[in-house]
C-alpha cells in the first residue's frame, strides 16, 4: 500500500516537471534534465539507433562534428522564461544537421510542446509524450 502511494506521489510530481524521458512523434527518446539553470535534452534512443547503435552525426553542418555519436548527444538547451516555459535556446536536428532557435512549453495535458524556428514565423512544433522519469 505504501509503495503504491509513493509511486502515485512521484507520478504527480513529475507531471508538473519537464524532467524525465520523452518520446518524440518519430519515436525518438529524449532525456530532459537540468543543465545549470537551463533545461537540456539528450538523445537516449530512436528507431535509427535500434538498427545502428553506433550512428554518427554525419549530416552536421560543421564537418568537424560529424564523427560524434548520436546516442548521448545534447540536442536541446533552453532557458526558463516563466512557469512551464523555456525560450532563448536552441534545438539541434540530427536528421538535417541544422540548429534552430527553440522554445519548450509544458502543456496542461502533461505533454511537452517543442518548437524550432529558423526565424519567426518560420517555425515547426512537435508534441512529445512522457515515457517516464
């Protein structure tokens, strides 16, 4: 009984926090965690990594970075700007090798809205679903 109550309390606490493991629409798994005062996202897994765990960042616009591993790569860093919102940061897309201006918002339904922009209004958003802590 006590373990059930503790599990419920932890689940409720994590629902209001962006920290934890998230699933992207394409099936990627991103670990969101604090990095100093900012919020950072690191690649944990993806369908591509399941097939090739040693996948490298071969599309990076910076040729010197093309040998780094995708698994464990920091792909997002944003600064807090309000309750449940982080702006003034960047998101890196290993699928095109480009970095974009980023915004992250924790939605009332517990999902995470991640937006990348070349320049406003040229933006695209994704909704990420929590997988765990």
